[in-house]
């Protein structure tokens, strides 16, 4: 995502819930017995990256992420540690340039769905591995949850802010679990595990689901709105005081930047989501994820 809309604070709002699949992914990996390098692709704020060496027995861990905002927080964890470093980079192109040492484990938790052509990307990652190397990947595949297409519907109702149509949902790029199993087999896996797992997260209310999605899934909508604001210069809000709350803004003469438009979009989304799902407290958010591990 070219525009860095990531917010460590917002992402970490549900840190405990987001950590659950990562912990399960770690449990699939084989211990390295004090040797080897782990690359954490899409490391985010680095909180998990900082633990990988101790938990999996690596001598070095490198976290890579495309978000400067997330890496700023991550790099503070590497102070005084010779075994840990963080780098700015694109995980889709990882492996195109020579690495200081071949990875013993490539670990990627909730990041691969942000890039296209998973078969090509995983093939490229696999080619960088050391002998007996491991791939450990977790990807969300929750695009059929009713909350997700609602965001697309709202964007489609406002072509003035989404002139090229709604942005694709990131999990639309995800393959079926059986396709990943076939892919890993074709790449030479001598052992593998691929599973579809449903994580059940009890949120305070239906409205809190927007706070969750705002930190991840809705970020492409933020980027589109930023682009719309820049291309329009001084952007006027849509709607007026007599219109339904299901519009962007309430004052035709008000000028809004991308951040303000995104705030309005999220509030519209929150209201529509409550209408669709009902105001439930607590609200059970069911989240499907694919966990895959392979040794080569």
C-alpha cells in the first residue's frame, strides 16, 4: 500500500486477539537449536518478531515491513540487541536481491494477503531458504463475513470519492487451503501442515468491529480517500444537513481532507453495520484464517 496509513496504536488496540493465530503458527515450527536466521515478513510493530529468536531457537531475527510508522515502533525493540534488526522493504519482492544468509525460517503472520500472486511470491520465498528450511505463513480469509462486503457497498454508493470503484478487499487475493497445500507440495515440501481455523473474538459490541477493521481491512479505503482529496484539491463534503446520516458529511460547503473523509466513512460504516448486524453486546466476531507450515 503506497500511502502509509498504518497506525501502531490502532493496530495494537486488539493486540491480544491478533496474537492468537501467530502463537499457533509458532507452534507449528521446528526449533532451530540456537542456529539459523528467521525473517519475519510483514513484521508490523515487531512485538512478535522480538520473541521469535527465543521461542524458535534462532541466532538472528530480521523483521521486514513496508510501513515506516510500524517500523518506528519496532526498531525501539532492537536497541541493545545484536540478534534482532528491522528493515524497510516490500515482502512481495523479498528474495529478489541476495541475502546475507539464507533463512532457516521465513515467518509471515497476517501479511501475505496484502500482495497479489501468492503462488509466485511463495515460490520466490521458498527459493531463498537454507537446506531443511521452513515456511510458516498465516493469512486471513474472512472476506465472506457479512461485515466485509458492506464496506464495498458503501464505497460503491459514493463514486464522487471512489471514482474508480471501491478498492479490492485485501483477503480477496487469498487462495483456498487446498491450493496452498498443492503449491507447497509442488515446491518440494517434505512435510507440511495447512489448516483453516476459525478464531472467535468476543468484542464489547457490534460497533467495536469497526475499530478492529479500521486498523487493517479498511486501510485501502483510507488510501483511496486520500487520493480523492489530493486530486480534488479543496474537497467538499457530500450531502447536507437535511440528508440522511448515510452520506459523507453534512455540509455541502465544508472542505475535507482524506483523513476527515475516512473518519466520516467509518462512522457511516458503523451505523450501517449496526443496522445490518444489530446492536449486540457482546458481539462475537468470527475470523477465518489459514495457517500453513512446510519444511523443504
